[in-house]
């Protein structure tokens, strides 16, 4: 039996500048990728060459039946050195936004999708007391020049990602590689401390979170001064955190939620909407997370897939914030496209139940549009609805993209 989502529901796909554009040479992560012994398994290089192929990409997004495109703008391109804005790069992004409008695509624009300018990282990133002011200045300039061309604005993509991944107990070799990378970057840049949002030491988690929280507040104030009526929020990485049995002591689970989501959910109460990004379910007993059961569906990272995970994360986020929810990322890392088709359709049916309960869900955005650069893991993980030939850059739609197209065009699952 099919279910139908409300008229006006936003159906979209997501992409991020550094992951698809290529040669983001003024960014902190480009700098880190090129440190000897870096934690990055590969360099981003040309990525998907979307800096040059953006029109082709938007044609595919339109052909897939989408009405919304989530993209990011690269701070490092817009402001390659402190205090200097690049008019040519603004014109480049303006052309992309105009291209979206010409294709009937609303834009959900992320102002910071992990990457920041190299000069910002060399100033200790979000550990720098001036960081919120620096970020707000950039956000205000984007709002002034491009804000009338977008539908929604997101300050940060997953500002809690380091803490969330830390709960998965990263192997020691990754922890050591993070240390080696950041120490190497500081030495190469000639600074005492070099910082980046998704290559982080556990000792910096709290201070970095507090810095980014202040950055969000400063950015919201700056953007709203220019665009008072534009929907603005942040996106959060969220597990669906469930208890093993109804009578399981929730103390550990609830402490995890406070540690990973707490400050951000409180900030979101003052925003227009909240972006939820969910991929997995985590089951807790009284002592902590329990392994996925034998035979359970798992992602390419080995984490538990569950059709109710997205709906569970959305319901929790709304219950705490009281705000409308935009699903800003959801999908699966899998070489088997049948996994993508399953998680897409099964999760949307569960999400529809949440909508029927009265939870205001504005839209669903699938991650990702293309198989792209997945940060420290390089080009190995496959999240895309479209594959990309790493030699020719040819885009090829996967079967799951046609399933999603039918959903987007009809609103039915």
C-alpha cells in the first residue's frame, strides 16, 4: 500500500562543495590532505569536477524529478585570505544559483560544510576567540550578495560530527593519524596550533563545540539582519538512539544524547527549522551501545541500518526543539544499490507515519547526489544516487535514482 506526502513537500538531493567541486586549494582540508602521513586516505584532487560541470549536474538533478537542491558554498573560495572577498567566486556561485532557478530548483544553502579557509585553520579555527565574528562577517556577505536566490539557509553541517564519531570508538591508528596530521599542519603553516572541523583531537571537543555554538549564534544574528524572513537553521548528525528493552535503564543513552546533541538542540529552539541527518540506529542497554544482531542489515561502515531510524531521529529532534524538521541528509554507504533503494523507500514510509502524527517535516534530502570524496575515507565509500567514473568524470544514474524520481514526481511511496 502506498502513502502520499503533503503537497509542497521538498524532495531533494545533497552535495557539498569540497566533496564534488575539485581543487579547493585555499581550504583547510586541502592543506591537511597534503600533509605527509595525513589521516586522509586519498587527496580530493579534481573531486567530481563539479566546479566546471555544475550545469550538467543540475540537469541531472532536474531530470531526477527533484524540486530542491542542497548545496554548500565554499568559504575558502569566497574569502581566500582574511578580509578579502573574491568577486569572481561570488559570480561563480551566483551563476549556479541562477541555474537552479532556471530549472525550478529551490536551494537549501549550507554556509559551512566542514571546510573553512586555510587562514582560518592557521588561526586555530574555532578555538580562536575571534572565530565567531570572522564567520559572521562571511555569512553576512553571502546573505547580502546571494541570499535572495536561496530558499533555506543552514549555518553548519553536522557541527557535532567529531563527538558523534568519537562514540564509535575510533581505532587508535586513526587517532594517531589525526595527531600526526594536525601537528604536521601546524609545523608547515608555522603556527602553534592548526585546527579543522572534521579532523579533531578529543581534547579539543568541548572548546571547539563552544566556539562553533557562538559562531552559529553570531551567524544567525548577522544573516537575519539582512534576510529577516529567510528560514535559517543548522543541521545535526543524529543516530536513532533506542533502548534494548522498554525497561532498560536510559541513563547511559540519555547522557550520550546530552553530550552529542544537547547544546545544538537548545540552540535550534531559537531557529526557524532544524536539519536532521541520520544514517543509523544505535541500540543501548544499561552499560552502553550493543552490537548489531547477527544477520541485521549494516552499512558499508558496519553500522546498523533500520527502516525506523530516520523517523526516530526526526521525532526526537522535534520533541526537544519544537521546530519544523528538514531531513538534510539520509542514505547509505553501500556498493549494492539495492540497499539504497530499500533504505530510501522503507525509511520514507516510516517517516510518513511521523508526518501523520503531526510532526512538521518540511522535506527529505538524500545523501548523496553523486559518489564523491568522503573526507578521510577518500573515494571508497559509495553514497551516491549517481556513480562517477574517476577517469572520465561521466555521471551514471543508478537504479535507486529512478525509484527516487518516481517518489519525488508523485509524492507517493
